[in-house]
């Protein structure tokens, strides 16, 4: 049963609808979704639902309405596949719904993929379900942080290595927009951890109301509000990692820093209602984590990539325990209200939302 359906072109229109528990064919399994996270990243899935095909993962039967994907945990409650038993728990990409039917394929001790026709053309990273029993790094006591942090941290881990392998584009400072977002905080954590070796200054740009929280994390060398950047940014060689997606801001920094601005890594769209003209933003390129992880799997191998990623992740998850207050959403009305608040940019970055609906 979908917890929330979102109108694909009018994102502030939401609806709930009833559905029945799916029947299985041979080779299929049924997941009961246990819990999942909601962050602005999920709002971006809706914003880019057509362009990046996020509406195609979990098609809704209702005309014009879509299901926003989320990261979370689920348990196998029915199985018509010999290699997957009822009771097994997995981490992966789910609909905001009670159930997900999966056509299981590419099975290994670590996990399996949904090989159903409509998901085959989509990025493989989203189609993979990892078996918790085989994940050495999984710690049940930290489980509620994992769906909030892991997908975002993985992106930041990849951005960090992209910056490092590009010699920070010959810059001396890395400027992160939407510095209060969890993805930005995770990148700032990676930069801070490696600051001695890399010699990069870490600069956060954020809304005035979030300056204090961002400073309190201790990850940034300077935290500047969007209102103050023209007077407070240092005129030295810089790369920007952009999580906000506000092209006027990027153009403004480019006008200010001129030749000192070396590169802009376009990652996010938290400020999704701002005017977009990315083709006009100089020195910029989009960064799509699913493409970069496939490249790392080729360059380093999946085992090395995952073990480096998980080791770094656990450090940030431990910090997140101090930094984030978990809040639980337990019914569909509260979920709809949270989604609309998040769409409007009205949520407190200190909060980490976990949805648990029975
Ligand atoms: N390219 C990729 O592969 C990839 C992968 C993962 C994540 N991302 C993107 O990274 C971004 C951050 O995601 P997250 O889940 O880490 O976010 P989050 O923790 O939920 O971020 C919350 C912050 O985003 C800003 N914000 C939120 N809504 C806004 C609105 N309506 N208008 C203006 N600003 C708003 C505010 O930050 P400030 O006040 O600091 O601006 C807010 O504190 C998302 O756009 C996500 O899609 C991209």
C-alpha cells in the first residue's frame, strides 16, 4: 500500500491510496518495508522524476501520480525463490509503501537485484538489495542512522575522491553550498579528516538560520551565510561543490572570484524552486553518484570500494549520533505533512527523519 503518492508535475499535491498485498510468481519475493529515511535527497528524486527517471522505479497505477523512492530496510515475508528465505532482512531502495515485490536475480551471498523488466534500464546501484546477515559492518544499534546517512555519505565519499584525483582543481579552498545538508556535512567530514594531507580550507555557505548549527559541527574552517558571501569569501583559488542548485548564486560567486574559481561540481538541487540555467554556469559539470560508483568498482574493485566506504561511513555515523536528533514518523498523515514541509525547505537540518509505518 503506498504511504504517499505525489503528483508528478505539481509536487505539492499528495494523495494516499489503498492497494492489495501482491501475489507472487515463481522467482519473486515479497518485501515488507520496515523503515526508511526521508531527506531533501528524496525531494530531489521527485524534482528530477522525469529527467533522471526516478518515477520509473516503482510505477504507480494512479494516473499522473508517482511513488518517491526511499532508502531503508525491509524483511522478506514471502518467497517463491529457492535462494531467498522468509525472514531475511535487506537494505536498499524501496517505494514509500508497505510492500515491494521483487523479481530476484544476480544472487550472491552479499545480496541480489530486482531484475524486473521496468528496472533493468535503471542504474544497477538502485536495484541491488544487500543482505544484512552478510554485512560485517552492520550494527543494529546504529540502524536508524543508516538509511539517513549511507546513501548521502556514499555520494560524498565519491565526491571527495573525485576532488582529490583532480588535485582539487588546483584550488586552495573547497566551497560547499547548502552546507547544512547531510550530503554536504558528509563531504565536509571527509575533507576535515584529510585536511592535513590535502591542505584545503573548507568553506560552508548556508542560510542565516542554519549558520549556528553548521558552525557547531566543527567541520568547516568558515561558515558564511548566503547574504554575506560577497564580503566574506576569500579571493583565493577555489572549487565549489554545489548542493543547492541555485544558478544565480553560482554566477555571483563566479563574478566575485573570477579566475580564482577553478571548477564547480554540480551535485544537488536543495533550492529546487530557484531559477535554473546550468548551461550558463561556467566551469561546471554534473556529478551523478551512481555513475561514479560504477567507475570506482571498475578501478578499485567492489570489495575494496565497499570496505573503504564502510570504514569511512562508520566514523561519520558516530558523529551523526551527536549531531542529529532522530524523529520518528509513524502514520501517513504525519508523513504527508513532513514531505510538504521538506518540499518547502522548512525542516531543521539537525533532525533526521525515520518513517516506520505498520
Ligand atoms: N548527484 C547525486 O548523485 C546526489 C546524491 C546524493 C544527494 N544529492 C543531492 O544533495 C542534496 C542534499 O540532500 P540531503 O538529503 O543531504 O539534504 P538535507 O540534509 O535534507 O538538507 C537540508 C538542507 O537543504 C537546504 N534546503 C532544503 N530544502 C530547501 C528549499 N526548499 N529551498 C532552499 N534550500 C533548501 C537547506 O540548507 P541550507 O540552508 O544550508 O542551504 C536545508 O538545511 C539534494 O539535492 C540531493 O538530491 C545528489
